[in-house]
C-alpha cells in the first residue's frame, strides 16, 4: 500500500478446498485445473507521488469456468464494478470483511491477552536422539553418548545426529560430562510429542536446540496448558486445540505452517528454578496465568470471579464449539484465537462443566474411559505392519490379522490439527510390537474421541449460533 497508488483485486474464487459455491448456491468452478482459488491483482504506480497510501478496490466473479472466461474477455478495468475496501492495521485485509463476523470477533479476547505468559513449543532439531517412546532406551542412549570417547564425526554417525549450523556436538558432549551417570534420569521428562501421544525427552540445553525454559519450567510442575497455533495453512481446517499436562514439541500438530504456542494455566515462582529437576523438591506456591485486565473484564461480565480451572474449562469448551470454529474459520487461520466474554453466568457454568469433561477426556482421566466399547479381539504378534480402516466392519487393522473393533468413521477420521489421531498413532509405531499399555492407551483414546464428538454436540446446545460478546 505504501508502494502503489491503486490496487485492484478481482476474486475469481473456485477454491475447492473451501468447497466454494456461488452466493445463490449454484456451482462455482476454478479457471484452472487446480484446487486453490484464483484472483487477478492489478497494481498501479504513478510517477512522483511520494507519501502514497494506495486505494484498494475489490470485485467478485462467480460461476462456471466458461462463463468466467467469457466475462473476462468482454471486460476491462474500467467496466468492472469495483467496491472500495479500506485495509487497516494490523491485518490489512484486501477483501471486504463487513458481514463476515469480523466486527464481533475482533472484540473478543485474544488468548495471548488472556494468558500473558506463553511461548512456542520446544525445538529439538534432533528428535530421534533426544525423544523416545521408551524412557529406559533414551537414558541408555544419552549415557552411551556421554561416555563415548570417539571423534566428532564418529559421534554424528554412531548416533545418527545430523550436523546443524550453530550447534557443536563436541560442546554438547562437554556439557554432559559434569553430570553423573546416575543423575541423567533427572533430565528425562514427559513431552507431548503428538496429540494423545506423550513420549520422553532428555530436556537439557546440551542436546535440545531450544528448551524454552521460560515456559517449559512451569510445565515440569503439576499443571495443565492450552496448546493452539497463531497461523495455519489456508487449506487446513482449524482444529488446532488441545490440553496437556506436559511440555510440548513445537510440531506436535503436524501443521504445514506455523508452530504450537503453549499457554500454561499456572505459573511457579522463580525461586524454584534451581529445584525444578529435583523430584523431592517441595511444591512452591503457584499463581494463575491470567492477566489482570482479563479477570477484571470477566468479573464485570459475570458479577463474580470463577476459579482458574472454571475459566480454563470455559475457554476450552468455546474453542471446541463447531459453530465457533466454522463461524470464525477464516480469522483463526492468521492470528491467535479470540474468546468471547460470557455475559450469562448460567451459560458460563454450563460451558465450563462441558469444558471440564473435555479436558478430562483429553487428559485420559475421565471415569468413562475405564469401560470402552472399543475391542481388541484377536491375539497375535501385536506388530504394526500396515494400518488401514474398514468402514463396513468398523475395524482398524494394523496387520493382516489383528485389529481394533468398534471404531466409527467419524472417530477414525478425527483430527487435531493436521494429525489424524488414530491413524498416526499406529503409523508412528510401524514395525514395533504394541505393548499391553499401548493397546489400552489406544482403546482409551478412541473412546475419548468418540465422547469428545458427543460433548461437542452438547457445547453447541449451550453456545448456539448467537455471538456471546
């Protein structure tokens, strides 16, 4: 806008990923054989117009491909009915946003303003070395690395650690030397590696590229946190929300764009920093991670201040509302989610109770998960070979003979971000033998997802289709 004097955007639509249709409901086609929508942009720059700010104009062209071709052949810049849009900070939309729910959505509370302490998930830069499903194997690998008296090149090869600019394998080795072998286990902590798939990480600055202690130190204590994302790819449906009691890997949602942001519910005081990795350390006093401004606004809206957990549960329920996700789908793709303030205490309480159930389901702590309808009827090697779903029998096969039964298509297809939970969990274990714990975990996750879908329906009954703020 500072470089041009006039900008014209002719939106030809045709985005099959968004399943676009004409305003009258008729078929809309792409002008090319691609799935992504298409637009024509005209950028006009005139001589000697310093201090410019462009005027921006917009027009739509809907319909069948041949009709669009004919219209484009017959028309020019001067014969097109343009409407002026007025892009403004911070997003500078080049499309009209009036009537798109933006006016109500922008008044909601951005989660970064609700949870002032937040940050990105950890970056290991070497997952296969510092993260493992088996805690004992991880400890043995780190101990072997620490006690290896070989060259840098041999360390890279022996432990399959790729070279990375700005990181020295010898420096990492040196940093581990002062730690007694018996103390290595103190640095092994649970991490949410993928949705519903916690694993183990050797959480130490020597081998983890970014430990993000500013946030993660609060997650090695008793805590829960919200995981979300600031941006996702335009062709992704925004389902990037999950609760976890653990530190989190920055790519846990497998989204093709952007990384996870973690929002702890509680903060622990700095004086405990030196004791964070001591199992016997007494639990320091913690404080809720809510801004004073948000709590003040919430008190004014409800006439009372709920408990930190009740607030967290309410937020979680709203974010799991299908109506919320659909209504604000486009806005969720380019900035942090926003949450409406409740103005009805009973509605708040109802949503908070449903949010509590969702949290307990996703932490796999809900009482209903002890009795699951998911079956595992055939004994065998328990080795994951090829994963496939049979819709007719509702079975998830992981080798030729063995399967989990009673899995509906909706549960099988359920995604957190770009991660299809039930498929990916097994695929990550290809050529591995499932333990009894793995099998029980999988059955619980399947039941948790099935119940999540039911609870999301109940959230709809409370949240409804009317904006709350």
